[in-house]
DNA sequence: CCTCTGTGTGAGATCGATATCATATTTCTG
DNA sequence: CAGAAATATGATATCGATCTCACACAGAGG
C-alpha cells in the first residue's frame, strides 16, 4: 500500500553527499559547506522529505508523546482537560495519546504498560484506584515523568493537580444543612476513586459537625454516566423514607439525578433539593438552575502540562501537589425541605 | 532519569542464548529448542522484559497508532466517537492519538504532517474544510488508510462515516414550518465545514419547498461552543424583526442558544421555538424539553474502526461511504408562533 | 559409513536518523 | 613556509527488534 516515505538516504543521494552531511545540513549542527547544505535543503524540499520520527525516537530513546489516561474521555471535565493539554502540548511539539482506563484498574495497568513500551515521554493519569497502584509507583521509581490529574495518591511520590474535594463537598453539604436538610442523599463514584473518597469525607464531616447521624442507606454508588446515575437516583428515591436533598459528586451524575428525579415526578427543589459537584453548561438553563460546587477546570490542564514538562526536562524537585479550591455557586436548586419534621431541626430558625 | 528498559539483548544474555534465539522464543517462529525457549521466557519474565515498540515499529515500518482528528474533543459528539473508537481499537492493540484541529485547516494540515511522520497506521479525520484538502487527497494517493468521520468530502476518495445532515435539517425545519413558523433563524458553524453546508442546504430546501423567501439576516455563524453560541443568539435576537423559531446545528450551539435566549428573557417555546441538531443529555430535563434531530452516535465509531482496519489490512475495495439517517425527536420546544401574522400563513389551519 | 533431511543456533544485515571518529582540505598564525 | 587550527566530509557505530543466512549436529535411509 502506502508507498515508502522519502528517507534521509534518498535526500543524501539526490544532493550527492553522504547521509552524515545531509543530516548535518538538515539539523544544522557540525560543519557543513554552504553549497552542500543548499543542495541538501533543496533536495529535501523537492523530494518532500519529512523525517521519520520513529527512527529518531529509537535513536534518542523517546517519542514526543504524552500518555493521557482519564477515567472517561466522555466526561466533560476530562474532555476539557484533555483539550487544554492538547493545546498546551502543541507548543512543545508533543502529541497526545489518549486512552481511557474506563475506571478499571486492570485496564489502567495494561494501557500503562503498552504506552510505556512506546517510550512515551511522560504520563498524565487520573488513577482509577486509590489503593492498588504499584504500577504507578513503579513508574515513579523508574523516573518516568508522571503527573496525576484530578486524583492524588499519597503513596505515589509525584506531581499532582487536584481540587479540594473534601472542602467542596463539605461546603455543599453544609449549605444543604443550613437550609434545613438532615436526610441528605449522596450519589457517588466507586469508592476506589480518590475523588469519591474525598467527597464522601466532606459529606460525612458536614453531617457529623452538625450532629447528624449518618444513614448508610442514603449513600448510593453509581458509575459516572448519566444512565447509571438515573438508575441510582431512582433506587435511592424508591426507598420508604426519602432524602429531602441530594448531593451528587460529578456533573454527569448530577444530570442523571435530575433526569431520574423528573422521571419519578419529583420536583427540584420543591420535593428534593440538589447540589452537584462540578459545574456544567446547562446548569443555568434547567428550571430551576442548579446549585453546584465549581472547579477551576481551565487551570488544571495548563498546570499539569507545566509540571510534566518540567519533569521531562529533568527537574528533580520534590513532588508538587497543587490543589485548587472549589467554589459553591448558589443557584436555585435548594430550598427548605417541604415536609420537614421541625422538631428535629432546632437550628432552622 | 528513567533507567533504561530491559532489552532483548539483556534477556538473551540472561538466558545464555543469542538475540536471534531469544527473539524466536519470544515470538515463537522458526526453530527453537524447548529448553532454550524455556530459559528465555523465564529470563524475560524475571527481568520484566517489555519489548520496545518503537524499535519494532522501525523494523516493520509502522506504529500501531491511529490518529484521530476531531474538530474539538470537547464536543460531546466527538468525545463519544473518540471513546467508542478507543474501545474498539483496543481489541486490535492499537492506541489512539487524539489531536484536535480546532477547526483550523492550517492546524489540521500541520498535525497530519506531524502524525504522518510518526508512521501512524491510519487516520480518522473530521475535515475542517470542505474545499481545501489537498493534504487529505495526498494521504489517499499515498495509500495511507483514512476514514473521514462526520464529514465526507466528495473530492477525497476514501471511506467515510457520516449522517444525513441535509435530510435531518430539512426535517427539522419542515417541522417548524408545519408549526406555522416562517421566520426561522439558523445558527450554524463556519460554512467551510461540510456538515454546516449540509445542514444549511436542508434548511434552505425546507424553506424553498414551502415558498418561503430566504432571509440572509436570519442566518448566523458561530463557533461550536456554548459561549460563542450565546453571543450569536443574542446577536440574532437583537435585530429589529425577530425570528419566531430557531434551528441550531449542533448540541453545544443548541445549549448556547437556550442560555442566550434565557438571558434575553425570551421563553421557549412561548417566544421562540427551538430545534437542535444532535441530541444531548439534558435535552429532556430542560423546561421545556428540547426537540432535536438525533444522530446514531453509537454506530459511528465502531463502523469507522471497522472500515479503517479493513484498509489497514490491505483492502482495496472502492471507498465505502456510510451515511446514517437521522431521527427527529419531538419534545416540547416547538409551538405555534405567538404573534403570528395569520394572513401570511395560509397553510396553518 | 556416508549422504540427506530436519533441528537448533548464532552472526550479521536491516529499518532510518544521528553522533562520533577519522580523514581530508583549507585557512590562518607565527 | 611550517605547523596549527578551522572547516568539510564520509565511514561507521548505534538505538532495539527481527529476519535471513549459514553453519552445526542430530537421526534416517541407502
């Protein structure tokens, strides 16, 4: 099929010089005669010489590629980060290899292996599991540049760019509590995932600091897709005693929750108050507008790239763990519980 | 930094055989003694031999990579396709290189060049421009496997997987006309993009087939992001004579339009009816639910992969141009125009 | 006992780019 | 004008995996 590409040898031949001289002319290093250089450049141009990045990579041991491994590229959060990373990386002539782990630790490991053997320059990973990460520690030990995005791992000594999950969740739930809610549902990711843990921790802290007993039955796990979240919501709200409020840990789940509630005929915020982690496009178009914990998405990709490039360029600084603050954006999806049992809520007045 | 990886040579040394024998044992071909093979496998295992895909690629001239070039990975449509492609490709041990063209033909060309020199096995491209595509024709001429996604190009003789843009748009606009609208706004992409052209054509056909004169001032161009679409909407609806209905050509623009209309205090569908191309998660949560032209997104990625792999495996069939039908999903965002001048709409009753 | 075939193995070439080294030529310096 | 320094160039090794080739040695058949 594909006719073979023009190689340095072809160029050298056409310019009537050796490969060595041709290489020197093209990459301008060493001594090259002006006239010879001219002929080489000319030949390269007319033959459409492109260079073979694979051969170059073999020579210098690395491909100018970055492996990007989100949980799911369809999540707008990761899509945004991927986009920003792609753009930033362009400046340093790297390309982006994207491979979703699909939140499967096994797949994460395998993909990492496979990209590793491609001599990728570095990785940006949103680790699927908080515990099971010998493979990541291995990377670090071998000195492979690695930046964790969205999810930090204390065990893995590398750079990370995250968000204050615990604080954000706490603020959200505090806000619900301040509005008189005590039965607050939580729809969260698989608890392997560190962000899920952080957000759960924030949820628990908020409840406990207000002396509200934690009811395990209000905590539901869902995959991070709209469809799963719809199911989870329906499950949660089909129980005999319903939550009066709901906190969802990412935007796809928030959307799923909204759709689930609607399908059950429950009105937001009349029947159920909702706060979601991560803002989304239509949060202000829904009726009511949705109150969310916003993350500074736009800052994550660029910072991650900066850190990664520093490592690639040999920085041996101690790991830099950036954690951005979140911001509660109050809109209209929270009100006081309608059928509230007043006695249980002394702080309400 | 990164300590050097285990090479075949190391394995051979450890197993006390030559590189040739080690290679034979690992890839089982040719004659290898049972005992020697055993030792090699053992050594490879214990040393953690991974193989160097770059060296392999140099040898056989290709990297098991596919270049995927969407207009914007943040568009849920492309994110979905990318995800599906990623998953499908995994089965044939290929990885996905994603690089957004950001709808810039120049960038598309450059990225293509740069991925080309990586000896990528094939490309999936959503071409940014309908006209300016010598670079893609070049690829085809050189026999590089290429599948166009979402946007076909008649000039480029290669496989493509698209959707019936013209028909979908026509159906949408016909539906608006059937509901009594005659001043129908259009928010569309840059007209370089073939999908924009197709959808525009459908829009025009619908109008013309009903004898409605086309008013250029109702056609607005926006980039495909929520933000740009908000602006475009506001611009469109700030003109003295407003459209009574709006057709938007992709889901991000639909969302932007909804937000823009809301910001102007225009209610859907009371003041403005809306139909959007491409369905989206929250289309059924908004109030009203949004009527859309749905595309069979889930089918695009898998088919594109199938076609591309066939090419990679040497198929020389004539180009296969798949075009999926669209489906109008009627929800609640269209009603009869409120201030309609009845006289002009004889067909309304 | 001596070919012939089937096994098993290593040496070395190859893929394409690049860096090192050695070898010319100049050109300059004293 | 000798010798040093600068310039220009080509041979060749290298990166790691793979494959061809040639060679060894076994047992089989004559």
